[in-house]
């Protein structure tokens, strides 16, 4: 599958993935980039390390990236770049992240699935079954529930639309003012408060930045209508864990669905595993699709070879 031939440009694949996953990426990328020579970092010669101006990366080890001195830009096959930005602070090359409509669709599907899980009281019915308790809980229509989506980027935008199509009343919050048809949107600190005041369920799809670290804590959780739910599909440290647990223990919040954690995998013995009002997911809300991601990476690289234009890249100052 991997192209050989010294007249082709070398593109290193640099990632902390197991051999099977690495080979899957190399096979898919080589298929859609026949004019390039995709080489796993471990197979690069010293001269190839110097030749490389583009790398395709999946959570790369910083010390491997440092061995590629002439990089102009790197293309991540993941959407989130938090870890890379922290690891590669001094680097001068551009970082391009994955923006894939298929990933957005998958995340929107997850947002809908777990919103319905909370909306239809599935955690409570699961508990009632364990207690052999036959009891109907009150039903409210989706249109009578407000879902607040934090972050209206590639993922939040798609999730908002899918939730609105399922008849939920959706409000969204972002950094800059947005004008999205059919969606009530807010921005800034006051807008964040309004979003929490209205939302029965919060879906977090923000990037982790200096501004969003610890953003969701007691003050905001207190503003939510009682017995609300929270879904975090973004990054663990955006939510203050002890404030969240306190809100669940006090009955202020009914349930939390957490796909992301300060430390992943969530360590064995962490009390959150056994918390009765938390659903733990192993970072699965939106896995990257190797085929569609490879096609997007290929289009970006082919465009660059034709035009010399580096695709839209991550803003290091903003942190996303
Ligand atoms: P994106 O396109 O960069 O969108 C980020 C959104 O967050 C934008 O709407 C942005 O506002 C908003 N935002 C950023 N900082 C903010 C702040 N301080 N205050 C208010 N709003 C702020 O990112 P994306 O592709 O949607 O991805 C979002 C995150 O999802 C990623 O960073 C990653 O952490 C996470 N993720 C998780 C999984 C998973 O499987 N769990 C998979 C992929 C990604 P503006 O629009 O105004 O700039």
C-alpha cells in the first residue's frame, strides 16, 4: 500500500497509535494520496526527516516532531488540538486540524442520543428496575425542554441543528456573535449565564483553552432549572469536577453524561465510576472515520501542492 519511489515527496506519519491503527491510516492515506510517499516516523531516514515539509499527525510525540526541522505545516487527523498546542508551544509551523462533516454528523448523533437518554429519564428508569419499582415519571415534550449547546463550531453547530430537528428548544453559546437560522444564540459571560438559566440540558462542545478551563462550576450550575442534566463531549477540565459532583449529590442536577475526563482512561477506583448519577463513556462520542478523514487530509494536501495555500489553521493565540 505504501508508495515507494524517491521522486515523490515524503510525508511522515507521526502518531502515538498502535501499529494496527498506524497501518490503517497509512493504507487509507496512501490510497488517496498516490502522488506522495507516506512514511511512518520510525522508518524515516535522516535525509527524509530533513526533506519533510508536511507531516500527518495523530497526537504526535513532541520529540519526534522536533526531528523534522523543515516542517511548514502539519495536518492532524483528530479534531481536538488541545494536547498538541500544549506540547508544541514553541513550534513555528501551522497546525491544521480535522474538520470533517462525517465527524460532525457523528457528534450530532451522539448529542441527540444522550440528550434523549436524559430527556426520557433512562438513568432513573434503570435505577427503578434495579429496585423493582413500577412507577411512571412525568413526561414533557422535547419542545418543552431547552437544550443549551456550548460551542457553535463544526461540532456544536451540527449538534444544535440535529437537536432542533428532534423538536428540542435549542439555544447556543459561542465566543463571537452568531447568526444561525432557527437558533437563539448568546455570547460572552452574560450570554453564558442566560444559557444556563434556560437550559434543562447542557451539551458542552467547547475546546479546552485558557478561557474555558474550569469554566463550568458551581456558579453556573446553580443557575440551571432544578434536576437538569449535563453532557460533556468536549474535554474534562472544562467542568470543575468537585462542583459537578456536589451539584449531583445535592439533587440540583439529576444526571451527568461524561465522555471526557481530566485523566484518560479514567483511573480504576476513581469515585466517578460508581457515582449513581453519572454515566461514564470512554471518549467515544465522535470517533474519527479513517476513510472520510483521509479524503479530507488528501484534499487539503493536494490543494496545497497546487496553490501553495496552507489550509485554515489553528489560531495559537485563541487556543483553538
Ligand atoms: P471549533 O469548530 O473550533 O468550535 C469551537 C466553538 O467553541 C466555537 O463556536 C467557538 O466560538 C467556541 N468557543 C471557543 N472558546 C470559547 C470561549 N472562550 N467562549 C465561548 N465560546 C468559545 O471546534 P469543534 O470542531 O466544534 O470541536 C470542539 C471540541 O470538541 C474540540 O476542541 C474537542 O475538544 C472536542 N471533541 C471531542 C470529541 C469526542 O469524541 N469527545 C471528538 C472531537 C472533538 P466562535 O465560533 O465564536 O469562535
